[in-house]
C-alpha cells in the first residue's frame, strides 16, 4: 500500500514524509477516480441510469468525502481520526451498487478500496479485517431490508461471496502490512546501528590519523601489490627527503636509498618495501636515505598483515630516524679507538721497561716483588685496552685455513692453566684427539681465551671448567661450562652486548668492562656460527658455539680422546 501511494505521489517523496492531509487525500484518490470512471461510463453507455437517484447520491457523497479529505485539518485531530473516511466510503459504494445492480456487475468489489485502507493503516491491527468484513456485509444485506420484502436464507446467502472475498483480501493486506512494519522497524534499527558504527569508525579513523601524525616514526601501510594504503605525515617527509632533487613525487624505485654511509646503493630487491611485498617480516634494518648533508639513517621494521584466513593482504612498515644515535655510536667508537691507541703505547713501554728491570739479579726481593705487581697490573690494563680496540673497530678479516680445532682449544687451556691453578679451578677437555675444519685459528683462539678467562674469573670457589667439542651434523659444537656463580636467565640475552655486565658480576666487584663477549660473538658470527648462553644463579654457565662446516669439505674427526685435564 505504501509503495502504491508512494507511486501516486510521483515518487518524489516517501509517503510517510507527506503531511497528514495529503496522505489522506492520496488514500482516498483511488476510490474517487474509480467512482468517476464508473459514473462516466454509465453516463455514456447506460442512459437510463443517468437519472437514478442512488447513482447521483453515490457520486455526490464520494465527491463530498474527497473534499473533506482536503478541507479537514487532520494534523490537528487525534491520529487515526481519518479512519472515518474509509468507513463512510461504504455508503456511496452501497448506493452505487444498488443503483447499477441490474445493469453493471462487480460494483461491490469497489469496497476493496476502503477495506485495504483500513487494514493497511495499521491503526486497528486486530479489528481492521473484521470491521471491513462487517461493513461489507452491511453493504450487501441492508439493501435487502429496505424496502421490506419477503426474506429467505437463500436471499441472504446469495451476496455472501463479496464479504468473504474482501475478508480474505483484508487479512492478506493486514498480514503484509504487519510484516512490512516489522521489516521497517528492523531496517530502522539496523540503520541506527549502522549509523552508530559509522560514527564510531569515523571517530577511530580520526583518532588513528591523529596518533600516526603525532608519533615521531614514519608509518607506511602497503597492500599485497605494493600500493600505498596509508602514510603518516612523518613518512611523507622521509619520502620527500629520499627523492632526487627537483622531483616532488616518485615511485619506490626512484628513492635514493643506500646500504651504508659510504653511498653504496641498496639493491632494488633488498629495499624494505620490496622485501615486505615478498612477505618478509624484519626488524631494525638500517638504511641511509637521501644525500648529504640532509641524509638520515633509518631503522626499518616490517610486519605482514593477514586476513581472517591467514592469507597475506599487505604489510606495515615503520621508519625510525636513528641518525643521532648512529652518529653518537660512531663518535663513541672513534673516541674509544683514539683513547685506546694513546693508552697502549705508554702501557707497552711500562711493561717492556719493567721486564728489563726485573732481569737485574741484583735487585732486592721487595723491589722485585713491586716490579711484579707493576707488570701484572700493566698486563691487565693492556688486555682491557686491546678489548677496547677490538670492540671500537671492526674485527679483522678472517684468514681461514684448515685447522685442528682441538689443538686450538688445547693451546687456550694451556695458556689459562696458571690462572686456573691459582683460582683452584680444574680445567678439563672432552674432545676427539683431532677435529679438523676450515676456520681462523687466531680469532677462534681469542674466543676460547675469553670464554676460559670468564669461566675462571666467575668461579670464585673453584670447581671444574669443561670444554667439550663434538661434530653435530653440519656444524661443530663447542661448549665451555663452569659451575661458578652463574647469572639470572634474563641477563643471558644481553650478555653479548657491549659494556653489559650481569648483576652478579657487579655485586661481586669482579673487574671487567663487559667487552670480551661482544668480541666473541662478532668473531663467531664472522665464521657464520652462533653462540648462546645458558645459565642460572649458583648453578654455573654454559656457552655453546655452533660453527658451520663447509659442505664441500666435511669435518675430519679422529678417535674420541676422552676427558683430559690440563697439565
């Protein structure tokens, strides 16, 4: 009904958005037009009916009711007062039906107009269909009583088809109207919820934009094809910085991105966006963007964005400007290298002249003892200076040769024997008699010297320190284990960082700068290996090295040599 009336309003505006007067008029209009067409047909086709008083009264009442629809201020009356119009429509329909009953058939079907109006209004959800049936029944039965005539059951039963037919129409319209009202209510609720969700989404989008523009990190989101989806203000500045001079915008391939401060171009397949498109996730990758003097160092991280089924649908990259940090680290390394060089020369002289003085057999005992103290402290300072030099600069290139790793370990164990004896530490080696692989024996000797020195140093109560060597598939595994004071497990992840010292070491006042293990990790990684630390307070520490073996030159292993103590 609403759709039909919306069409009658020329579909320019929804029916329920019209004024009450217009809505009542449009609801009456189909009956009015049908009545006018019926009377016009009678006028031209059935001349005897022109003068029928019932036809004339029916037309006059229809026109009067239609005029009332226009004149009455329905907006001011109680809602539903307009239902009097469809009820009164049954009067002209009755007159027209009786006036044309012998000539025109089907006029009584016009009662469908007020019945549909009543049931489709929704004002009488339970009574509208029975009311329409009662009014239709009155329309066909009342004329049988005026004027009085002989009545019979057949006389009353003959016209019952029309009331029951209109009752079915009324019930159908009532069900459809109720269903449409429910659908409209559901749609209204969904529309309200959708508007609420859109408002929440818009607020979150504004919040996200504000947060992204506030953080001092460039954020870039790309789809699976590499197209930009989101870029915050900081990333816009980084992008502009990386463009060639004079270019305002460009593709990723146009950006001036370098692999180091020396200006080595970063290969296209190693650029962060390309790696992210391939589905890689990475963290803290350094790149140099732009050209001096405005060049910036960026730490780039990327994470893959996946849909609900786990399929990649893009990536999010973050660009953190670490120029000041890298500059500070370089200045620190330069400072350490400079100071270390300046310290090493006088320390070497002190140590040399101390050795010369100690060679004089005429020196008294207390003087010789003092020279030994000077020499020991000079040696300790020289070791610290060498550590500073190694950690400040890069480790020398490896000189790999075919080496018996067991012999390298034995040399380090022998060199540490005196210190171990003084500390009450029992050095043990559990290894084959021979284990050959390609490596730099000098650098690995530094690794074992450092690990053994730490094991002895952090075993103040003595105890065994064991070095185990064994092949493990495509690697050679070396373990240096002690039963000393150990560390907290959370310190094990930071123990290889420069200048890091565990809480136990700081509390026990054991001297050291925290540089040795940083050098150890660098040497091991230069060999393509890995090193890890397993420890617990009071239970000791185990350092495990895995050194790779060349596939074209398998490791050569001799018979197992068992456990050997240092001599």
